[in-house]
C-alpha cells in the first residue's frame, strides 16, 4: 500500500509537470512581457550604451593598437583621418569624413555597407514618424474590451471595422517609401561602381581585363584551346594572353601541413624558451603526426622530442613540396583557365556577350581578384557542384529543423528559470534556496548560449558554402549571409514568435477531434487566423525590448571588449609565439556576412511588426541612428576588408529587403482580414503590394544590373593595325600564369619565428645535432639547418649595426621591438589574412606595371607610400629599378611582383634571386631576374641547367633552412671607406 501510494503521488506530480509544460508551450512568454519590462530595457540600453561609450572614449587615446591600428599601418593614400588624444576627439573625423573620402580610405565594400546603414536609418526614421502619427491615434481611440497596458493598446488588438484602413494605408506607405529609398540608393551604388571602374587601381589591375573560363572540355584544355573557345562566341576579339590551370594535386595539403607544423614548433619553442635563463628540466615531447609517412614505424603511444621531430618533419615537407612544384608541368591540365586582354573594355564586352552563352559547355565570366579565388573548388565540374549544392541545402534544412526544439526550450526555460521549476520540483527547491546564484545564471545563460549560436553559425555556414563549391570568397560570404538570414527568419522570427499559437492551434484541433468533430470542422473552429493575429499583438512588446538591447550590442562592438580580454589573456596567461604576438597587433577583418545578416533580420522584424506595433519602428530607428556612427569609426580605424568585392553585397541586401516587404504585406493582409469589415475590402487593397514589389525588383534588375557588373556592354572592334606580337609583348609583362596561378605554386613557405631573448640559448637547444653551417664546405647533409650548398643570412646585432649576430639557421629571430604587424604587413603569410592583398598597405597583388621604363621598382612602389610599406624600401636597402638592367631590346621588359617581405629578417629581393617556387611551374610564366653590373648574371645569360637557389630553402622566408648568400663584412660601418666599398661591391 505504501509503495502504491508513493507511485500514485509520483504519477500525480509527473502529470502536474506535464500540464505545466503544456501550459508553458502554449504561452512561453507568460510573465515576461510588460510595459515595465520595455521601460527597463530602454533605461538599461541607454545607460550601458553611454557607459561603454564613455569607457571607449577614455581608453582609446592610450590603446591605439586595439582602437586605431589602421592609423599606424595603412599607407598615406589609404590612411584614415588623424585623430587627436582628446576624450571625444574621435567624433570629429566620424562626423566630417565624406563618402568620397571613404571610398579611398576603407574601400568600396565598406563604403556601400555604411550607405546601406544610413539608408536603413533614414527609412525607419521616416516610418517611425508616419507610423506613430497614423496608427497610434487610431488604435488608442478604439473602445477597450479588455484592460491592457499602454504598450498593448497601441497595437490594433481592439481596432476593428473601418478603423483598419489605417493599417492598409500605412502598408502602402511602407512599400512606397521602401521603393523610393531603394531606387535612390541603387542609382548611387551604380554611380559608385562606375567610379570604382574608373579608379587608377582598377584600371591598372590585371583582373579587371581578365576572363575566367570554367568547365573547359578536355579537347580545349590548353592555352590555345581557351582562345578558340572565346573565338567561337566573339570571333572579332583581339589576341589574348591565355593560361590553362595545372593540377597541383597534393601540394596545397602539403603546404598547409607545413604551415601547421611550423606553428606547432613555434608553440613548443615559445613555451620551452619562455625563460631562457631557467629552462625546464624536461624537453617538450609530442606524438608523431598521423600524416607522417613513417608514422607506423614509431611504437604506438611513444612520444618524441617535439623540437627535434617537428624540425625534421619541416625539412621533409619542404623537400616534398619542392619535388611536387618542379613536376607541375608534367601534371594534367584542369578544366579552368584565364584569358587576359589589353583593354578593359574588350574583356568586359566579351563577358557581357557570353553571359548567357556556354560555348562547348563552358562558363565565361570576369575574373575575380586572385586572392578572392577558392582554389580547391576551381576544378569541380558541373555535376559535382550541383550534387554538393543539393547536399548543402539538405544539411541546411536539417540544421534549421533540428534547432527548432532547442530554440523553443531556450525561450521557455532559460529566459525564465521559474518555468523550469514548475516542471522539475527538485530544481524548484534549489531555485528557492539559491535565489541569487540562479538569478545570475538566468541573466547569463540565455545571452551566452544565444551569442555562442551567433558565433558558431557563420563558421558552420562558411564551411558548408565551401563544400558546396563556391569559387570565390566574396560569393561564399554572400551565400553565407543568405543562409544565415533564412535560418534567423525561420527560427528566431517565425518559430520563436509563432510557436505558442501553433501549439495552441494544434492542441485545439486535437481537442475538437477527440470530441467527435471532423478534422476540417475542428480546423475551422480553432480559427488559426484570429489566434495568430492575437499572438502577434501580444508578442510585439518582446521585440521592442529585443531591438532596444541591440544598441547595447553596438556599443560592445565599439568598446572591443572581447579583443581587449583576449589580448590580455594571450599576453599574460600564456606563452605566445612571436607570430601570435604579431597577429594580435594586426587589424581584424570585418565580418560582412554576420553584420549584413543582423541588419537584414532587424529590418525584417521591424517591417513585419510595423503595422502591429509602431513603437518597434522607433526602437529600430534608434538602433540604426546610433550604429551608423559607431560602425563608421570601426571601419575607419579598426576593421579592414579582407577581400574586396567592389560593393557587390548591395544586390544581396536589396533582394532580401524586398522579401521582407512582401512578408510584411502578408502580415498586414492577415491583420485586416481578421479585424476588418465583412466585405474584406481593406484586405483586397493590400493584395497588389507584393506584386508591385516584384515588379519593382524586375525594373531595377533590368535598369541597373548590367551597368553595375560591366564596365562596358558594347563590343570593341579589333584594331586592324595591332598585331598579335605587339599585344603578346605587352601582355607578357602581366605574368598571367603566375598571378592567376595556384598560390601553392609560388607563395613562399613560412619560417619558424623565435623571440630574440632566446637567441643565445637557441643553439644549445640543438647542441649535438647541428653542424656549424656558418662555414662553407660543411657536408653534413643530414643537418637540420640545411645543405652543403646553402648559406646563412646573418642578422645584425641590434647594439652594433653592421656586425653579424650569432643566429641559428632555419629560424627567424624577432626582436622585442619588432613584435608588431607594421613590420610584416608586406608578407603574404600575414597580409593575406589582414587585408594586405587589397592594397591598403601599398600596392595590390595584381597591379600591372605601366609602360614607362623605370616607372616600377622592385618594391612595387606607389606614390605616397610610407617608409616601411611595400611601396618603399626600408632605410639602408638598395633599390633597383628597371633602368639598371642592361639593355636587351629583343627581350621583354622585366616585371616584378607587387609583394615583398619587409621587416627584420624579411625576405630581401635585392639579391636578384627568385624563389624556386616561381620556376618550372607553367611554361613561359617567369621573367628574367633583376641584376646590376657586378652581380650574378641573369638567367638568360647563364647555363639553364644550373639550378637557382631559393631565398631561404624552398622560399622558406628569412634564412629558411639554408639562408641567403651574403658576404661577411667586418668593416667599421662608421668609416668612409666602408660606404665606398659598398658602392664598389653591392653584395658587400
């Protein structure tokens, strides 16, 4: 009997918990939405925003690395306006900098982003004034059937009959205002695009006059075949410089493994050599890599000396990379290639002519920037991409559906833990006994989980987009934005908002059917439309509080709290490597996908609730009015555009705003259908609005898109007097094959970096394993430091310039005063991840030198470049121009890469040495080396059988595993003869 009583009690408790759960599912926001909550949200949002803004203003003058890194590293042309040390000195440049200046300083993508932000601010300010002036008086004057707070009375919950015409009129006003602003800004973006096309950077860039041909059939996979394909569509086109891609197979994976191994070695060295005077008693150990071919030869579970093993592994990888690079010409060609023309107009006209044509099944489009290409997706065929897209969409659908249940549970329980106590008695006991603790958890848990979702989702979607076959990074970002927007609208708007009404509707239908009603009769009696409208009115205050809290998020972005916290943790609580310290000082890349998604979602929520809750429009207008200035500062001084698309995010944003307007029209139609008169005339007047928006979208597409995408759409006739030989002579300087070749073929490998404080102890770490490779003739080929025919690049002593410092070959010694991105921004290994390839620090990677002899230097300089940028050689370096080359009329002009490694121990191109990775890749891609009288003869004067040694073994950066040839000079640098000898012997 006792056990039966206990079992009955437990069943009754479970039944009570189930009833409470069902009640919460039907009304998950019970007790959460009140006028006092909106007032509290407004007060806390404004208060904390002002507090964070004041904190930023106080910290900014004393922490320029975090709050103004671009002031220090951008060249003169792209540098933002100078800002003073005053507390509010940052407001002046933000308010005074005009759009035309922004285009040069932050790029077109960032400029269009700010224009969109201003457009949203203006739209919602106008809508807030009209909405509050039209709808609030109508709704408040209606007779109240049930007592409500003011925040609910401003909704049309009590508005019926002819009074609903106010919603219909306002719906028309919304669409007309949206079309006006969108049309005006579409024209402005097209104007900015035309200005972008006319800019000197675009006119002198190689990608501007290059076509990318995809899905090339096997019979046409050659340089000549690309030309024949284009001639089939545009037979009047002029001669083009073409390059078919070659299969690099495992080379990218090898380089990625090499880079990871170098970083791993740096971490072990940084930790082991943290205090050089007190080394740990035990050397660091690691397990062998599973990718190592000799992995199975090691006993299972055995740990190896990490420094010794990783150094040896790096050497093996460099040897393998060299062999693969030298054999690229023997690999089969891939189904894509590039064709470059002399004139930008001709390239664009051909792209326009072939936009709907697919000769031999190919696709011909304008080439993106070289650093924009996702190279591993380029060889994918049509069927592969189609299958991957289908699989990607399936995973997206699965992820969206799978998140519905967690999203509902978060909205019910984590936002209000007392709800969890109603269905879990044991938790209610703990909740009552530890009120303060669980209050803190309640305040942190839901925002923390939501923020984690916001951080993880873009990463997941980016990987899915890459797996789906996106060919460019900018296209991937646009697709990520669209996927994020779809996910947010479904889960955080539709499911989160309508969950309770859907649950109530289903429960009502089930109850009616259990009482003997038919399914259709049960659906009609449940009255889904009425329930949905009532729930939209009841939930609208929640979205006001949510939109008000976005202001706090904007202030947190400005304060860079996470960056400050993470930087402090890395510097003080860990053993960062020199590479990590340098990367900490680099500007961050702006996450366009996430921010565009946020703006789109805020706008969609506001437009959907515009006719139901006019105060939501005011809350959204406040957010955009504030954020337009905060984001302007961030883009001017803190963030960079990692990959420039030239403002192509506009169409993606435009299309989704049109969708949001149509979704808003549907909600207005539902509202006036439910609340309007019996004739439903108010609802029928709303019906044309979605079709009007679709017609507006078609009009803008036909009117503006071609002007936005193409420099010209007119066919350029071939000049009969121009010969193919002349064009080839000019085009050869473009080095199309190397500039649009896979980066794995020619990018230098990175070299392990070690802090200068460990310089003296570093050699003893390798005692007994290295020979003294400082002396020529060392034949210890097994040495980790290099080979018998390699040399050491000796760095100079900081206290005695010109004197050799004792360093270990194969490593780059980084002094304390050089742990700054400013000294390494010219290197591809740093600049590519932090905007350096776009030209913000100097010259972009695909800029083509002018026809004027001597107009281009080895350093890829541009006017106005600062010392220390890729445009200007550092002090004390010798600079050679094309005028120093002996005249060779029969040979093409010399062209130089725009990149150079500048900084302490950086790759120095002044020795006239080219990287091994730049030779024997694609026939005809390489040009002759730079030389001066007295230097080593250029390649065309030397025996071709002699192999050129890389600057750093295999291009491995400063010193590499072998280093550069450099003669010792023990002369006193302060003497006059010292400088005379340097002029007589440039290699001294």
